C-alpha cells in the first residue's frame, strides 16, 4: 500500500477509534442491556453493536470500496482478504467490559490484499492507544515501542495463558501446557486478546498462547507485534488464518520455536 | 482501637504510602539492581529494600512502641500480633515490578492486638489508592466502594486463580481446581496478591484463590475486603494465619462456602 494512502487511512481510523472510545466512556455510567450469545462466556452488549454500526456506517460512507469484517454482523460477508478490509472488534474483552468496566479494547486491523498495513488497539478506559503502520514501527500513545528483547529466554519469560488451557480440553494436550507453565517465570491472564497482544508488543509479557480466537481478536495485534520484531502464528507454528477461528501463539521470536517444539501438541 | 487514634494513624500511614509511591515512580526510569532470592520467581529489588527501610525508620521514629512485620528483614521478629503491628509489603508483585514496571502495589495493614484496623493498597504506577478503616467502609481514591453483590453465583463469577494451581502441585488437588475453572465464567491472573484483593473488594473479580501467601501479601487486603462484606479465609475455610505462610480464598461471601465445599481439597 502506498505510504501516503496508508497514512491518511491511519489518521482516519485512529480518529474513529478515539471517537468510539469517547462514546463508550460516556455510556459506561449508564445502565446497559446485556445480551447473551451462545454461552454466558460470550456476552455482547448494546454498546458492542452500536460501535460496530458506527464503524460500518463511517467506512461505507467514506470508503465504499473497502470491506468490513466484524463479529456483530454489520459488516460484509468476507470470503477473501482481496482489496482493503477493516477487521474490527468493537469491544475486545466483553467479559471484562461487563464485569469490570475496564480492561477491554477497541481493535482495528486494516489489511490490503491480505497484508496487515495498520493495527490499532485502544484500551478505552485506560485511554492508552497502541498503533502500528507496516514498516513504520509501533507506538503506545505517541511513544515508539522498543524492539523486543533479543536475549529473552523461556525460563525468564512471563506468558499470558489462561488456566483453562491447563485443563483437559479439545484443542491442546494439557501435559505440555503444564510443563510450559512450570518452565516459565510466571503466567498471567487479562481476558482481552487485543490487550494481551499489546502487552507482548510492549514487552511486559513475553508471549501469549491461546487456542481459540477469531480474526477480529488478532488482526490489529498481529501488525503491532510484527513492528517490534515479534511473531504471531498458530500454536503449531502454521500461519494464522485471518478468515476463521484460529489457535494463536504471539510472542518474542526468541522463545517462539521452543514453545512450539517442546510444549504445544495440538489435538486434531 | 479508638476511632480518633485510628484516624490519625490512617492519615500518617496513607501519607507515607503516597510518599513512598512517589519515590518509586521517580526511580522507575533509572536502572535498578535486581537481586534474586531463593528462585527466579522470588525477585527483590533495591527499591523493595529501600521502601521497607523507609517505613521502618518512620515507624520507629514516630511510633516507637509499634512493631513492623515485613519481608525484607528491616522489621521486627514478630511472634504474636500483640500491640500495634504494621504488616508491610513495600512492593507486592515484584515480578510485575521488574518485568512490567507496573501492576505492583505497596500494601500496608495495621493490626491492633490481632484485629485489622487499617488496610492500604496503593497501585503505584496507576496511582490508585485503595483504603479501609475497620467499620468505616472501603474506598478507592476518595470514592466509597459498594458492598459486594449479594446475588453473585459461582457460574457468573470471575475468579483470580493462576494456571499454576491447575497443575499437579503439593498444596491442592488439581482435579478440584479444574472443575472450578470450568464452573466459573472466567479466570484471570494479575500477579499481585494485594491488587487481586483490591479487585475483589472493588467487585471486578469475585474471588481470589491461591495456595501460598505471606502475611504482608494479605494484611491490608483482608481489612479492605471485609469492609465491603467480603471474606478471607484459608482455602479450606480455616481462619488465615497472620503470622505465617497461608493458603487464601478471598471472595464474595455468596460463593465462598461453595468453593470450599465442592472444589478445594488441600493436601496435608
């Protein structure tokens, strides 16, 4: 993508993200209706839908040739990443949103013919904006993030992995996860994939391993992480599929291969 | 404890906590020496020691009859909670401190003849001050925290429990932890006991379960949580021991008994 086009798109996307974030903060003190989707773990709120509509309308008005790929159904029926596609999660971390009224993010990734050009993750209540443009570095607010530590070792790493993946489950052999949790210095779990990506990019986590995410959970994070020298793949090292549900290992390159080789055994 | 004495003590303790926090923030941008204790998971820093010394000196100067119980060895050799005892963790969440430069807290509990009178937890980098005086409510900054939800049920709860306790370990039967992780709506792990207590008191977590904490990790949190109607016990329901290492279940009373009865089986 042409650098000037990307810059202009970035400025517009950032402005919309900040505007949506402001609207969310305003409404946080009002009661909001909570809808449930397939399970109590899959909450979605009125605000979630409104924010996606806000993006859908704005994108269609200003960039009618672009497509929108999102969770709430106001976007397009995406089969390929041809052309320019906005991959949007209006509220990443809906459980945090509902229970904590913080620790959630707006996540916007913009892809051009499959290439991640722009990543924006906005911690709405903390008012922290993580951004990246392909080849131009990653930023937290207006400060450039440092490249990830090239001396990182697994035993000194803090890994985001939810306790759930240490249970017997359908996706990954739990024995390997147990050895991994014992190997690393510590584990954390924050409940927002977008923020967990942002924290890896920021270097406050060294990796994030999880077994079931959708493209809108990761689209922005992948771009952000790449700009600090990190890497995102499926948990077995295959490239992530930006069109469908995927396992994810997002981390410092120094520990990526070791985790895949020695600790992760996916179930078919 | 007399209410006026408690108030005066509270004001002094809060002022010292804020002063210590300011000093820590100032030094965060300077390089700091990291010492290791018994394991890489048990880091302690120069600043950790300096902050404990700061409390030790101040307490001895102003309250020579009080005792100090802390991790770093500048306090007293405490055998009982007779008299007035300050139970201080200068930096709770040292791993976060070192790796993340945020998500750690100063924790100060003041006990009088074994009764928790004052609890102060200061999220230093986030500049969030949680405080409580016995019988006078709990506060975040200057806003009173609400009583915990009396309708809380376990399946709708968010529980702080580290993935480590889902592994085979010496303290708790992992099968019960697995069932618990499956039962609740979600789990989180933040890496600072004091902050996890504060989040339970704030109602953004519904419980915090862990198998190995020291008195200085919990002394302030116990007071804070009680003021919003929460409860702290050992993981089997026994009273916590404020003089020695302990297991901890700090949570909303509505789910406390159910967790103990149906999910926690301690190993002797």
